[in-house]
């Protein structure tokens, strides 16, 4: 057990050191930020999908709630943006609490209801009648507190936090009870797992990570629109990255997000339809031939993936 | 009062069309117990095919119906045999099919962008002439009437197929219980393939007429249509094709009332409706449960 914690710890330290040092050698800070963002989000999806099997198709709702929660706190209260990022995370947790009843739905029904919830949240935030609070469709302008470096290191801290949470779940009794829920809810509850409590905690942790990511994104970007932070693409990218790497492990989603986001950056930004075509085929191929992700290839060869 | 009458009648017509929008998704769900997450994209693809037939070959949308239907039927067969049998044998068909069809929707969207670009496309509503028609003193474009008649025709066809043909009876047996149908000697695989293709055909027909009811088509319109369709079939009841019509009508009238009286919040309606029905009456208005505790 201790050895597994050490392995997880070395993965976390490796990632942290790489992102601490990379800005000295590689000047495209925005690429590095977005890469960390998707690593963090992929681990966030991993918490809920990898360990409990609930597919959060509306995951972007938490991201947007975090970005807006944090931006509204900055605009109205003028407190340190760093505190506001945490408040953004809390805003996402609050959204998650409202959505807890959705966890009663199973499988694809949960996924669609969650998608609908994120769209509803988007339409509320972007509604012109909400202009006094959220600026409606006109977007948020945080250029008065703009500080790219601070935003970058905040995101790094968020990423480390997300990895620590996943490492804990992966190696603890709590994680084991979540996996039991994933296999069979009724049997899990008979074996003494408090199903409702365990899955609600995982759900809120997952929301918290997405909210922190959203807050950091808002601070780093400074100007954003509801259509950016509630874009379905965020959910989709995150889920595909996590699936590709292999959920239920710490390293899988990191690997998936690293490979695919880098690829997106090379071919996707100039001609998004090529990337869309590619990842459409990738999803189909994954489901048919590799439903447990890249990590499962190693696991089949009896290699332990942290 | 005038607005009220208009809202009701427009809502019913709008709802009949949306019954057609949801129908394809629901019959596929009924037989395969899979959610075709690319459903909205099949509607989108159907509308682009109709646009192409009208714009480049001058084929009237009404004449395009059998052509589009045949194309989608033939498209459905390879898609079915490439994916569905493998999915049914996999360890978690419900979830994996959901993800797979999502991938398919992305491929379709990207391909349409390749061929048609990212612009909005439309067939003018004057394709059926500029005449109007009047019900209870309210005037509507003739295209709405034609759309409703086509949708009613499609419902009639589904009803006739399910209730009055041998294959239809077998289909209802597969819907009720796949394993028992297999044991009693029904060729489940063939029925499933047929119904899958029918689902795509119904989606594509909805696509042809979407221009006159919803407006211009664009490649990324699929996701929203899928969500709306899902709201409608959950409302009607999952797996019950004729319940879809009821779901569509409720949705149509509700949308029209929102647009007439609270227009700034009208867009949010399908999402709220979907969540509310799933949480409080998951079995739909006329059907069986689809939720687990």
C-alpha cells in the first residue's frame, strides 16, 4: 500500500516539476495553461466517472459555474483573485449539491439529464435579464486583475490538488467503496457501503475540481463569454481525453489529456473539423476495440498503473 | 385572446412536427434499448441532403422525401452491422453505445463541414408557393400544413407497421422482451436492423421539413436536437412510439406558450422539462419506469 502511495506521489511530483520548469524553456504559456487545465479537468471527470461510473456529460456546467462564481466575486467584492478561485470552486460545489438528485438516474439517463442541466445553467447565466449580475451574453471582463503568471501557478496548484484527490481515492477504502458502487449499487449497500453518501461526496469533489479549473481559467484569460465557459466541447474533450488514457487510474487521464490535447493544438485550432473528424473516429475505435483506454494495455501486461 | 388561439394552434402544429423529430429516436430505443446520440445529427444530415437536392437539382422537398428516405435506409444498414451487434455483446451496451454514437455524431458533423462549410443553409419557405391557409381566423404559411401532413403520414405508417404487419408484430415482441422474442424464433437481428434504418429514415424526413418549422440548418445543430428529442420521448414515454406524439404535442404547445408570453426564457424550456420529467415521472406520462434508485 505504501509503495503505491509513493508511486502516485512520484507521478504528482513529476507533473508539478515539469510544469514549474517548462515556462523557462517554452514560451507558449497559453498552451501550457490549457494543457494543465485539461489535465485537471480530466482528473476531475475521473473522480466521478472512473470510480463511480456516472458519466458527467454536463461537466462543463461546473467549469462555467466556477468561472462565473469566481468572476462575480472579483467584480463585486474586490478581494484577492486567489480567494475568488476557491469561491468559484465552492460555486461549482453548490451547483453540484443542487444536482445531487440526478444521481438517482442510471447510466445514459444521468448523462443526458446532466447535459440538460449544464445547458439550462448556461441559458440562465447568458440570459439578457441577468445582465446586472452575470453581464448576460456580453461576457466577463477581468482585465483589472489580469495576471497571467499568477493564473498559471494557481492552475498548477489546482492540478496538484486534483491529482492528490485521485491518488487518495485510488488507494483508499473510500475509493474501494466507490468502485463497489460502480459494479453494483445494491450489493455495495448490502456490504455496508453508504451508497448515497459516498457517491455524493465523489460528485462534489469532482465538481469542486472543475470549479477551481474554471476560476483559474477566468483569471488567466481575463475576458470570456458564457459560450466559451459553457461550451459542450469542454465536456466532450475532457471525457474523451480521460477515456482515451484510461479512467480509474491516476496516470491514465494525464496521459490521455497530454497526448490528445497536444495533438489538438497542432491540428485542431487552425482546422477544427479535421480534429473533430479524428476524435469522432477515435471515440468509435475506442468503444469497439479499447473500451478501457491506453492504460488497460499496460494492465493486461500485468504492469501496475498508478 | 387572438394571441391565445394562435398560440394553441401553432403549438399543436409545432408539436406534430416535433413528434416526428422524436419518433426515430424512440423506435430505435424501443427495440435496441440504446440511445442514438447521433439522432440530431441524422436530422441535420437529412436537412442538408434536402438542401442539396433543392439547391443543385431543383427537386422539391416533397419529392425529395422518398429519395432521402431511400438514402438513409441504405446508410443505416452498414452502420447497423458495423456497430450494433458488437455493442450488444459488449459488457455495458447502454453506456458504450451512448459514447459510440456520440463519436459518430462528431464524424458526421465534421464531414458536413467539409462538404458544405460552416454556414447556415436554408430552403425558402416559398418552395411550396407563397399561399397561406386559415384555421379559426389564424393565418399560417402553407409549408406548415404540408409539414404536419407529412408528419401525420409518418405516424400513420409507423402505426400501420406495428399493428398490421407480421414484422410489426415481431417488432413489438422484441420491444417487450428481446430474449423471449429470440427464444420464440423471431429473427431479432433482422428486426433490429430494419427498425434502426427506419429510425434514421424518420429522422431524415424530420430534417427535410426542419427548414420550414425550425429555420436554417447548420452543422452543429445536432446536439440540441438530440436533447430536445430526448425530452420529448421521455415526456411521452421511452420505447413507446405512439407516446412520442403526445410528448411532441405537449412540448410544442409549451414552447409556443413560452414564446408568446415569456419569450426571453423560452430556450430553457426543453432542458427544464427534461430534468423535471426524469426526476418526478421517469416512466413518462403513459409508460413504465426507466430509473433505478
